[in-house]
């Protein structure tokens, strides 16, 4: 369905479209999308009757080329946005809804270089977000560092959790280091950490976990918020030894990956994300054949 | 004969921090990808030999490396084919298989020959179809499902079949 850009709707509130609800669900999960913008706005764990407003969207940081504070540019070794606030890829998405007995999915098209499919299979206890980003346009001479960000009302008191190689979970505290007195000079990059398989936030009762299908940079830059960096395309070398910017030749790469979102009670969340992360890491392999081969054992 | 050494060696080279974190020059990153791809080939032969031995029949096994962008020449053209799903986990899993297919209806049977529910959906931002069916795969084991095109039935017919007009 083609949804009018938010700006036009705001300018004439009287003609807001009928607020038909856009949802997908299975036995365990229910997800709602804003009928004006097509963005994910709510997730419900039906088993535990847990409802959490979760707004997910794609943003991009404008890569620094050095400024008055420091000549350091963003590059292969260094992530350094030129401002704290990222820019929205799009306020709204063109959506298409697919519902069959075996899958319910919402296809979201944010721009020519950013789309996503939010998917639920029967029996699945997580929401699958298959994102496709790229080729990142750099015609405006701005390097871009693209993130997927989840915003919730959870009061997380500056804390978030990231894993180390899928085993140990480490507690992270914004603008803080446990082993030395941190003088935070990079409010964004200084709070980014490696995420090998998962990142989560909790208010002690409810936990929102995002599983990744590859290592990414991630953080929680404000309470209730989680972000993961999915793709980068930069125009300057960061003077740390590579001697060239992180800039693929030609049109540039497009990347497809998946984020699995789990909403749980904090005390039962671990069993959910640990078992699912194992299934993700050791996913089945598919091999095809035309069939009708000759027997392997002569007899 | 198959061989996993080239892939092992490629993975060994890729322990370098440049490969892990992407801090190499572009041509080096391209070479890392080349080494990995070169290692896949002989490994796929090794896997095929193992599958032939365990499944008891010598097949021309095909590995579709671009399933994540709905590309697989075999499943998109063959009228019937087998799908072997290997589960490396130490516990049984149910897994939704998604395969790009031609515009037809398909019948999917499980290893015991029982027909399992399947669907054909349009892949995102393209007009490609994907066949979906849920596979149950044993721990550290594999299951072989067979897929057959239903003759005469095309996807269009199913989707645009005129609904019987309700009697007024």
C-alpha cells in the first residue's frame, strides 16, 4: 500500500486515513505497524501478555572528516560521526503485507537503498527483521554509517548488555569504563561496543534482546534505545594505516542480514535468546539435487 | 575427491585482524573473499561425498550460495528436486525452508513420503516466487524432502481464479 509521507498528513489532520491497523502475528508474537508511516511501533509477547512500544527505523550518521576538536576522520579503524544525532533514512515506508498459512510478513521500502521484511513463521518466538541496505549513495560527498535503531520506553538507567563471542554477557554503562576514569570525548563512538551475537536492554522486569547474524557495532545512547550498525561507506582515510577510505569501488556493496527481536520477562529471557542464538549460529544447511541418483552401495 | 584443507587455510588467513574487522585495503578484502570462495568448491565435493554415503545414493548435489537473494538455478527451473537439510545442532530443529521457484504450484513430501503444507509467496521487492515449507531435522543429522511441480497448475491461475459470484 502506498502511504502518504507523514508531512502531508500532518498538514491536514482532518484527512488522516482510516486508522486500519497493520499487524502480523503467530501463536506467540504480535507486531503492530503505524498505519500512516508503515514503521514497526509495538511488539507483544502473547504467552506472557507483555506489550512493549518498540519503534524501529533506519538512520545514518554523517561520517566525520575531522573538525575543530580533532582532525580524526571516520574510517576503517575509527567510527566518528560528525554530529551526535543520526539522520532518518526515511520517516515512512511503503509497505506490502503478505499473510499465508506459513508466514506473515510486512515488506517495508524506506528508500532506493534501504528496505526490510518483518517476518513471523508459525511457532516462532522472535520477530525476524531481514534488512537490505545499500548501495549507500555518497553523491552528496557525505560518508554514511547506517544503523537500525529500536526505541522503547524502558527505563534502563544508562545500562545495556552486549555479548563477547556469544558466551559471556558484559554490562555496559553509558560514558563509563569499569577500569579507569573515563573522560568521554566521543559521546557516540565512545559508547559503541562490539556485538558478536546479541545486545539487550532491560528495566529489570522486561527485556528486549536483538540477536545478530554477524558481528556489528552496537550501543544504547539513551535509555530504552538500542542501535546496531549494519553498513558503512566512507570518503576519507582515517590515517591509521590503511591508506584508503572504506569505500567499495563502483556502485558500492549492498548488504542483507537479519536481526531477531525477542521480548521477554527479564528473568526468563536468557533461555530464549541463548537457544535461539545457537540455532542462528548453527543454522541448518540446505543442499539440493535432482534426485534419482544411482545407489551408493552396489547391493 | 573433496578437500577441506583449502577452506581451512583460507579461514586461518582470515584470522588476521584486517579480515575480522575490515581494516584492509579493498583489493586485500577482495582477495580474502576470493580465497574463501576457492575453498568452498572442494569442501562442497567433500560434503556431497558424505551425503551420498549417508543417504545411500550418488547425487549431483547442488549448493545454492545465493539463497539470501532468492537465486538458485536448480530450484527455479527443475520440475522436481530433492532438498537435503543438514542440522549441525545437537538437538532436533524445525526450520522454515525458503527456495526461489518458478511460477507454479508444488507438492512437498517429507522423508516418509507424507505431503507437508507448503506455500508460494512473492519475494520482497521483486516478482520472484519463494516456496516455503517447514522441515523437521534430527540432531546432528539430515532430512531429505522431495519437491514436485503440480502439472498444469500455475501460480497465476491460483491467484486470479475468478471467485464464484455470490448469488444476489
